[in-house]
């Protein structure tokens, strides 16, 4: 059965499955990298009831769900290395990267569909109407790298949208997304006008890196992380109306995601031998951890 699944993954460009199983639990994809808990890439569900994230502990790795109060933690896809899980606008599907390709799957584990088959692809995000999938292709061939979009149903109609861009994020507007360009810039892209505009640029002598942006669902505000690397980065807000920046964390933070009402931010905080999911108010107050500290780090 295991060999049959691997053969299907190799020979069929678009993998459409209706039974509940995990084709990623082969030796290559499931090879553990850490022996302590790392929770990362959180994303709040459209109805506000769940937070999805990647849990990277040996023997427990996979995509998990947890309630915003930290209860009912459970996996929905296990035994694999997955990246950037994200919800569909209707909350019925998720998308993620595995083996440098983009997949979508129903939240209950049914109907797994492979959407990309070539290149190295990461950071998927659904368009606001759910019909398109936006993602990052990281290898440049004659300039063909950056943010692409494809049909979320079957991966067809591939189109390069923002060259050299990464991590698209939709929010307040249906046709405008924020994204990271290079290591030190955040841009806005308009799908209707095909216009790209620089929003934030960092030119510090330290050459720290800006993280992937998260567009507020109801306001002209973008959350992002900025720091030397993920474990030393902090979360900031940027107002498109006033051009003001505000710092929300002092003890680390990355990959922010807004609650549907825009009142809370969920994020990951990585430090030595410890990586957990946290949440805080949109003004940076009431910080609280949602996932437990690794057992291998206790004591």
C-alpha cells in the first residue's frame, strides 16, 4: 500500500483522493529535524473557532487545530513536514506546502488535491473569492519566480503575478494583497490595475529581514515581523493611513495572523529548545500561550 501511494504521487500530476490517508509519511518527507516541540505558521479560521498551525515534534509532526482558548488540540494531517497551512475563505478547505509543492485538502482530511507539480512552491494563500490560489515559487528560471496564481480547483491557468514576491496576504480589499519582496520590503499589489507599490522599506545597516505580512481583515493595517532571524524577530503594525509603525512584542514573534474580527493576533514565538503558538490583543496586550512548552525543554 505504501509503495502504491508513492507511485501515485510520482505519476499523476493532479492527485485527487477521496479516502482519508497521508501520502507524505514516507522516509524522506517525515524525516524529523528536531526533538523538541516547534509550533509555527498559525492561521485563524474564518469563523474564529479554530487556529491551525504546524507542529514539528518527532513522532507528532503535522498540521494541527486548536481552539483560541488552547483546548481541543488535535492533528488533521500527521507524520510529515508541512509548511504555511492556510484556510479557504469558506473554512471548508486548507492549503499547505509539502515536498515543495502546493496541496489543498478538506478540513476533515478528505479530498486531497495536489495543485502544483514543478518548481519549489511555498506560502499558499486563497484569494478572497476562493477561486484562485496564490503561492510563492522560489526558484527563478529566466525571471519566472515570485508570486503565482492558479485555479484552486485543479491548479490550472498558472499566471505570474508579482515577480520576486513572497507570502501574499489578502485582507480588507478583494483585489489587493500585501507581500514581501526581497529581504527588506513589503509591497501592495492590485489585481485589477496590475499595479505594484512599495509600502515599507528597511535599509538598516544590520540588514535584518522583514517577515511575511498579514493584512488586517477590516482596516488599513498590516502586521509583520522584523528582526535578525525568526527567533529574534518582533511583531509590528503598520498603518497605511498614517504610515506609523508600532511594536507589539519584545520577547519574540513571527508569522502573525488576525482573528476574523481583527481584535486578536495569533503568532509563533521561537526560542532555543522552545517554539509555541501565542495570541495577543491587536494592541499587544493580554499575551498568552496556546500550546505547551516542549517536554524535552522542561526542567
